C-alpha cells in the first residue's frame, strides 16, 4: 500500500498557524484509510519510505484527521497521540447511539473531537457534549442558518472553524461573526492591489536576489556582503548546520560555510533569506508555503534533468507567492526581478513546463487527487515519486522555517 497525503493550514484570528488538516487519497471523503488500527499510523505515515511522521507534517502543531464511521466504531488507531491529533467526525456518518458511545470513548482517551462540515441540524446535538470544535463550510452552509445558530456557541467551550475562506474580506467577515479559526488560502492572496513603489529596503532585497539568478557570481563578494551583516552571518550558519543540509560537520566559520555549501546552495540561501525579509509583516505560514513550493519544484526540476544553475525550479516555487507577500500584481513584481523569462512567464500564469510544476504543487495543497495524477502523467513523472517529493518538501519546509525567520 502507498498512501497519498496532503496538508492544509488552519490559522487563528491573528493569521498565525494553529493546526493542519491532513487529507488522504485512499479513503472516502479524504478520510483516514480503513485499515486495521494496529497498522494504521505506521502504514499511513511511513509508507512514503521517507520516514514521514506527524512532526514532519505538523511543524509541532495539532493535526486534524477525518474519520469515517467504520473506523470510528471498529478500527480507531489508538496509537495516534491525543496531544497531537484532533479527530474529525465527517458529515456523512450517522449519529447513532453506537457512534455517540464511540465518540464518548474517544473523548475519554484524551482526544479532541471536531464535527466537520457542520450544518446545525439538531440531529447532531447528541454529539455536542463530546465536541470541542465545529467546522463550518461557508460555501455549503446557509448563511441565515449560521446566523440563527452561531450565538449559542459564542462564549462556550466549543471553538468554531470557518472552512473555504478564500479572501481577506471573508476572513474579516467570519472573524467578526465570532469564528476562532480559519481554513483556506485567503492568506496566500494579495490583500489590496496597491499602486505604489516598493520601499527602498525591499528593492535592495530584490537586488540581492540577482545573485541567485546569474550563472556565476564571485564568492568573495558574497562573503564580504554577508560578513558586514551579523544577522546574515548568523542565519547562514544556522542554515548550514541544519541536519537536513549538513549531518556530520559543525561549521562555525563563514568562509568554510560558503565553500561547503557550494554556489548553487548559496544562491538558494540568498533567495530564501531575501524572501523571508520581504515577507516580514506577513503570516509565517505564507513563508512556509513558499518554502515547501520551492523544494517541491526544485525536486521536480531535478527529476526532469533541468539545469541547476541557476536553480530554476527552486526559484519559481519560492517566488510563486510574491504577489501576496508584497500586495502587488505579479506582472509588476517580475519586471523588477532579475530572473529568467521562463520563470517570469510561469509566475504570471503563462503556460510552460514550470507553470505545470506550480499547478502540481497547488493540486497537492488542495488535495485534488485527480489533478495530481493528470499533471504527474503530463510531466512523465511517477505518481509515487511526486508524492515522495511532496513529503520531502513538507519536512524540508519545517526544518528551514526557523532558519530563515529567526
């Protein structure tokens, strides 16, 4: 068996990461697959052959996992850590006396329980004594029904999550309505298209990105730039001593670090650092999503034998959310970026192979399994390989997140 997993962020009112929801391809409604409980956790989280565990997926935050009826009643995997997992009861289950008892037992084991796609039908009231969280699909739920019912949950012990929040306006509307958490890609879109010049500090960062795009650059010059900035030196040494980059040798000297990394990895680091500073007033999850995309597109590029210098796949993934980071149209931003025309075209939505790289990672982000299969085939990539790349990118994103933001 090979299990396909995707991940979606859940943010709080301050746009800070609260948790992730995991989506599974094999299993109805993206649910936890219906396999024996003594096998479930290890099968699902390690069959990628990358030793992928909850900590690799979650960045230390809780994960929400959907469960269908049979698993809740008979096959519940008690090996899942109740401190790290929230049990989602999907809307397709039937709230029978047997299910209520199963939820009571699960709650007694220390797990939090969420009701998914809640429609406020009174038949679900029997589960409320065991419910910690209610998730509401704002697209499917009748707004008047929501308005009529939300009052009884405000100020209670039950938290509310609004799903499919795609714009800042929707986020503000449901936040003001009383929701506690928000799921959707509202944070990855420009807040306002502002017709203004970028501040000088950010233009300087974009100029720094130029070092990541030329085929050659002078290592001495890069070393001198970094040496003049204590913060840059510190971040470089954190980056190079990360176990995913360097497992064996502790490196404390800047020049040694640059020589060890080599030209291509130095270019990636500079691009990462510039991006993190461009997004200094944005949700950390937006930077995290950029990191995952960068690694994923880099791995796809390597599989396609794409030229590594400059690291084209890496850059197209890393810069794919620049419009949201800078609140400007992507077409305006790429005019200021010293990047290749093929990268600019992909970022602006014009069809080429790099654009397919972005389409593939977006399909993973939304759990669009049919799209993943189709695009993988178009790129002549094995489906298991692309899932393995996605898993590796999740791990890398978690590891790199602190290296570039602290």
